[in-house]
C-alpha cells in the first residue's frame, strides 16, 4: 500500500494524533529527515520502524509528513 493510501483510511487521523502526542516525535522526525533519508532515501515504513525501534504507525506518519514537506519545497 502506498503512503497516500494510508492517509485515506478512517483511522489515519487518530494515528497522526497519537504520533504527534509522543515526546519523541520531533526528535524522530528530525533524525529521519536529516540522517535516515539521506542515507536510505527509499526506506520503507517497516525498515524505518525497525531501525528506530518505533511502531509502524509512527514510521508511516513520519514518512508521509516528510514526503509532503518535500513536495511543498519543490517548485
């Protein structure tokens, strides 16, 4: 399933809310953006979850948000 497909699911907003409530969310997002995606730009949510020892839902949210952020900065 594509990252965009996940965001269309009914429970997506609940997952995002739960991830954003985590005290480690900003750190995980920055580390994923600045380190993980530089080293492994095509990392899957499963690989990211294993690498950071985080839930798959958090990995999905991180990758989706970072992909959206990247699209906003590309002219």
